[in-house]
C-alpha cells in the first residue's frame, strides 16, 4: 500500500509556517493544532524545512530563552526528507526508523500534499494486518 492510501484515510491537513516567523509562532501553531511538527514553506509555497517540538527543545538548549523570538529558520530541520504519494508504507517506515524521524511531508512535483507520521504508518499497517487476518479466518471457516 502507498502513502496516498494513508492520506485518503486520514486527510491531507498539514500546518505550515514561514521561515521568518518567530519560534513562538510555531509553538503556538503546533499547540493550537495539537501536532508535533509544522512544515516550513517559503513565500512561493515550496517546502524548505520542518520545525518540530524536538527542534524547539534543541533550540532552547543551544540559544536559551531567546530562541522564542528567533526566526524559525534558525532552528528548523533543513534540508527536509520528504516522500511521495506513490511511496510504499513499508519504505516510509524504514526511512523514519533509520533516520529517527516521526514525520514526513508528502510532496509531489513540488506541491505539498500532506504529512504522514510514524503513527499513521503503524496504524495503517495494523489495519491492513487485521483485514488480512479476517480474510484468512473467513477462508478457513468456508473450507
């Protein structure tokens, strides 16, 4: 199954912020939307990075309290790893595990289509396994 199937299931909501916005704005956005990451996009809408809760904590460690007033570009993760709608769920899980990241923006031809998290991928694989188990049980019962 593909990333596109995850987006069809969960939707394509993704929250973005500009690199010149303050880290405080990013924290407020993530808190209000109850997400752990925001995609950083330039004025043309191109993905230039991501800012996560981890980035904010690391920024506080490095810069102290002043990080709150700094622009997001100072602490964002860039370049950002992305995936495409045709990528397999298995592959994105491998990438997330290898790179120790929890979110991948979904980009197609430069357009931001959504965001997938490791939780989305695990839930998708779990539902897929449950459906396979149910089918196998049905087959066993009918034999």
